[in-house]
């Protein structure tokens, strides 16, 4: 049998070769395609990464897309290289310059301090919130510039600058203008609280944030500290909580009370506000402690009443025993004693907070308390048209005469005081600062685990955040200028350690509590008093008689008791009797209503506008007690008032 020959072999060979060839071609092509794909992917990743670092993180937010983004070059030429000629003013977060854009539009350009993390946060908050607001009572945000480390915000230009400058300058504002400004600010708040969805809480209502146009109509500005009232941040209903459960404990280590910040990392932020508020308390007896900050370990008012078996009288006491006046109240007899955690002895031993240090006059060679306050008071020691301030200047002179042995000019002594103030604060807060540092380091570690890509950036950022330099943490004049006028020219202002502005911030907020509409209402109350009186909220004067007027809110409450509210009106208005007395009384009474300690008792902004427009009567204001300074300091004036009242 013939063997089987592979008859098809000659035909199969080329077929097999062809198949191999096709297979090879496909393999090569697909390899090339895969390679191209991988290369493209790598290129895409690289491009995105590079591109991302070159654009603003704000670009991805829809709110910012509608805002105009200016180039730094454009703003640089608009402000003539940010020249001194175009310098308008300096605030806590940056410097403001006047500028003219290429289209001829006059603008105000705020250059934020690039070093400050607060500035970065405020920059984003300002753009996110103000960028979306449109109202004739709110300053318009025209655009922004984000260039490497530089952050600039462009606003409409307000020719008459801030209310702060107008109110405390030689050109006094007449009554009509003042009343209109009050109404404008009320309308601005009405817009924010009632017409915006979600409502916006401004968080920093004060004269330097009220800007005036050509006709002196006011617009609210500076939304760097503002908040949108959105859940869940605002999910905690501050005032419908079980007060008994929350307040009864109140001691150290127990649940913090309402309005008390939960985040211990923020605790530092409130401390100084509390300290100064503590210092404002001056009634030696009968004061109840309502500070609930666990850091200080004070027993709250209700807790104390319960201890004393008087729990049911709590609400009543609230209205009759409130001391105050920048807000929180402290028992002078107990601060640093029974209410204090023994572990806090360190704080109380050296600290003078429990004893009304700011009422105390000259010390024993130590930096006296008045000097601390002077630091806070700021520019009132500089030029002013207010007759009271002349007294203050005389006092300054007297001080320097007393110290003839140590001749030093105002600038030197000012700096010396400032340094001492910083040292004092550093010493007081050293432990807290290092605790904060450790806390934040832990946070960074956690965050680093979450992201590999942003590892480097995040580390840098947070390390920077951790670099707590006590010298800058609490600085009154971070950007101090050389001349002596600037030495005192910073108004009480938001600092890196305190959110909001001292004296304007509501007691329940205290720097890091929940920002609510009623927090703005409190600040608005202070603003009304400042506008009506032409005085700053905290104003230390030389003569004992005037010392009782140092705290504007406290003084106003005393006047309310005596029924002589018009005494509060700016002397410059009183001179020619050129003001509307009915409106003035209405304003002061309204302010008192806004300054209620219990936030829910303050009127809401809708009612305030109606009251100012004469469409609604002022609600009856519950009586709140305000103390006088220690009698040895104001003995004369007190007795005089008593006599006047026929007591
Ligand atoms: N749009 C504007 N038009 C005209 N002047 C302005 C404008 N914005 C701000 N200014 C001026 O610049 C000054 C500084 O403003 P800025 O908002 O930086 O600080 P501030 O409100 O005084 O203080 P802080 O930021 O600490 O609250 C203001 O007092 C005001 O005189």
C-alpha cells in the first residue's frame, strides 16, 4: 500500500506563513496601539497634573466661572504698580488700593496677605459668597486675580470709603445720613438673612465693613468671615436644645453648653475674646458666670443656680443679673477660685483676668491694664474730633509726664507696650499653642493617608499651618508701619486667632460657636450705638467720671435705667440740637433689643427694618442689668447720678 503523501503540503505552506505573518502584523499593530494608548494616558495624566497646578482651585467651582478673572499685570497697571498714591487702607487680611481699569472703571483692589492661611480662606469665602450676591446694599465683587501666591479681589469703588473713617474723622456725619446708614445696613442684612437662599450670615458687621458711596448710602462689605446657613453645619438648633441637659453640668469635662465649640482645636480661638470679655465685667458681687467654655472650667449660670438650689429662677435671673458687656459674664469672686479646675491654677495664678484688670488704673511698674486696653482701642488715641478723645490724649500726656525719668517717644513706648502685650499673651497661651500644634500634626497624618497625589502639597500646606508663631498668632499690627499714627491705627479687628471682631461679636458666638442670624443682629446693635454716639464700643477715658462710659453697651444700659438715652448721642450732633430725638431714641432702644444676651430675644431683621421704617412698634425690651465700674473709680459720678434721679 503506497504510503500517504501529504498531497496538500505545497499549498498549506504559504497559508501557514500567511497566517503567521498576519498574526505578527496584528500583534505588532496592537502592541503599537497599546503603547500609544499608554503613552497618551501618561501624557494626559502629566498634562492634567501640570495644568492643575497652574490653575486656580477656584476655577472648578461654578460660582467663580461667572466672575471675571483679572491678570495680575492688568491690576498692577490699574493701580499704577500698587503705588502709595493709590493706597486706600489696610485691614486684617490685606491692603486695599484704588485702581482704574482699561475701560475707565474705578475699582478697589484688595491684595490679600499671601502669607496668611486665614487670607486664603477668606479669599475663597469672599468669592464664593459675595460673588453670588447682587443687591444695592451689598458691595459688588467685580472679579479676582489668582496668580501664584498672589490673591487679589476687585470690588466696586466706594468713594466715601468706610463708615469707620467717616464717623471718626473731623467731617462728622449729620443725623439724616447716620439714620439712612442704619437703615441701609438693616436692609443689607434683610437681604442676606431673608432673601438669600440659603441665608447668608455676614459674621463681621462693624463700621469698617460698611462702605459709603458718593451719596453716603451704605453698602455692606467684607464677606471673608461669612457663612451660608446650610445643613448640616447649621443642623444643630442652638436654641431648641435641651437646655437643662446641656447647662446643668457645665463644669470641666462635662458636655459643653450651647454655643460652645465642640472642636477643641478651635478652643484657642475663643480664649482671648473670652479673656477680654471677662475683663469687662466689673460688678464685684452678684454676678453669675455664664461662660460655658470648658477650657476655663467655669460653672454656667444654671449650673450654679442648681448647686445653690435655685434652678427655677434661672430664666428670671438671666434678665436681672446679667452683667456684661462685651458679652460673657464672669463671677469676679470666683474666677480662678472655686469654678476653676485646679489644673488651671497656672492660668489663674499669674493671670489677672478675674479681677477686672482693665478697670484697674496704674500698676506697680508693670504694664498697667489700661495699656492693654489701649492696644485694643486702637486709633482713638490718634487724631479725632470727638471731645472725649482729647481727654484721652491729655491723659496720655499726663502719663508721659509721670514717666519723666524714662524719656521715650510715643512710638517707642507704643512698641514697648505692644511687645509686652505679645510676651504676656505668649506666656499665657504657650501650652495651648503647643497642644494645638500636636492636634494639628495628628490631623495631617490622617489626611496624608488619604491622598498620594496631593501628598506633597498637603504636607507643605499643613506644615505651614502648624508653624504657629506666637508672635503672629495674636498680632494687633501684623503689618505695622513706621509712623506712630499707624501704631494705634488698627481698629479692633479679626486676627488669626479670633474670628469676628471684638466688641461686635455676639456673646454666644465668641469666635468659634455657631454663626446664626442673631449673631449679626447683635453686631448690628453695637453698630447702631456706635453710629448714634460717634464712639467706639470700648473707649477708656481718663477722668473717673467718664470711665463709666468706657464700655458703650454698658453705658447705654445704665442710661436706659436712668431714662436718659439721649445722653448717648454724639456731642457733635448735640451741639446744634441738629438731630431727630424721636429717631435717636428709637435707634438706641432698638440697639438695646438687638443686644439681648439671649439670641432668640433679639428681633429678627425683618422686624428691625419695619421698626426703622415706622411700620412696627418696638417690642418691649426686657431689662438687662449693666454694672458700673468699681465705686472707688466712679464714686463721684455715681452719686451725682443718684442725686439727679432723686434716689
Ligand atoms: N470697595 C472699596 N471702596 C473704597 N474703599 C474701600 C473698599 N473696600 C475697602 N476699602 C477701604 O479699605 C480699608 C481696608 O478694608 P479691609 O476690608 O481690608 O479691612 P477692614 O474691614 O478695615 O478690616 P478687617 O479686614 O480686619 O475687618 C477700609 O477701611 C476702607 O476704607
